[in-house]
C-alpha cells in the first residue's frame, strides 16, 4: 500500500518569493500529523499545496512532487478539482453556507462534484457524515434549519461533516479550533482522534498542547528571518518531538525559548 502522502523536493512560491523551501516528508495512512511553528513560517502555505489550493492565488505555484496514495497530484493532466475531493480541507473560521440548511450544507460538496444522488441515499449520507462529525445527536431534529443557527463549535463540526461526506482520503485542517471555546476545542480534538480510523489527517495548530494531544507525528517549521523561506526543520513521533527533539531549533521552540 502506498504512503498516504509523499512530498519530495517541494518548493513553494508566491510570484518570485520562495515562501517554503525544499520540503521532504512521508505521511502514513490513518495517522494524525500536526504542523507547528511560528507565524509566517509557511504552515498554511504548505498545507494548501497538499490539495492544490495554493495555486488558486494569482502568481502562486509549487515545484516538486506531492503524491497522494501514489499519484503525483502535480503531474500533467491531473484535475485539481478531483484532487480537492480526495484531499478535503477545514479552515480556521467555520464557513458553513449561510443560507443553506444543515442538511444541504452536508451535501454541498457532494453536489459540487456533480454527483446525482437519490433522496434516500442523501438521507443516509447526511446521517453518516453528521455521525462521523459527532454532530448527529445535536442536530437530527433540525436538519432543515440553517447551518448558521449552530454554535461556533457545531458549525465547525458541520464543516467537517461536509468535508467527509465526499469520502476524502486525506483531511487537512488549518488551525480548526482557533476560533472556538475550550469545550468545543476538546470536542473537535476527540473527533480528530476518531477520524483517523478512516482518514489521514494533517492539522496546523499554534497550540502545542493540542499538537501533543491529537497527533501521532509532529512537524516543526521555522523561518530564519523576514523574507527568508520557511523550512521543515524536523518531523518525528510526537512524543519524541516534545521530549527529545533532534534539532536545537525544535527544542528552543517547544520549550518557549523562541525568538
Ligand atoms: N496570498 C499570499 N501572497 C503572498 N504571500 C503570502 C500569501 N500568503 C502567505 N504569504 C507569505 O508566505 C509566508 C508564509 O505564510 P503562511 O503560510 O501564512 O504562514 P503560517 O501559516 O505558518 O503563519 C509569509 O511570508 C506570508 O507573508
Ligand atoms: Mg497559517
């Protein structure tokens, strides 16, 4: 079985600016990888190259290889829309479609992918996805109410339900809890833990406790100074990264001696 994600010699640009330099990393299926590091070191930029969302920014491009389950998503002829179905993304701020019902929010990605789906299949998919996002019990009696009527934490779980409804292989999360209260944050962390039975998860977090709670592996990005590219300094088992990292920069960062 191929690795879930294999990144080789990846350089990421905004126009002429090299934002992230020479990333090489292998991520195993059904694992949670946390990406940590100071603001501006390229965590979000790197994450967006894993499903070809980076290139939607004018002038933005990536050079190198990203394989998702054996397929180089940057090879000629690969459809980025299909890549984004296989590699879903959850953002910092929950972004349900405001005018849509809870049910239609869950189905939105499926419909965008032009899938025709019967009412009974849709009902089953809505239930399965909301259960998968630990939200079903809270919303099953109001599926036709607007998604915007939910709390922030519920909205984020609704966005996760929408993401997993298209059956992706990989789910990317960019600081998914940073707009949430502590209770909602723990609910998302529990969910991430359950999700890895089915999905490969890569999560950017500025919260090191969160990284150590949810992830199997942790990658540390750093930047040498303004205008310099971000680099993946070290990636290893989370426990090792937080107790005995190989690199001095990692040690300084995790022990708060940064800057
Ligand atoms: N849309 C953009 N256009 C140009 N530069 C950008 C854009 N987004 C991010 N950058 C730059 O890329 C670098 C990495 O940013 P980012 O990936 O957002 O870092 P992080 O997520 O680690 O805080 C920064 O220097 C940032 O200013
Ligand atoms: Mg970011």
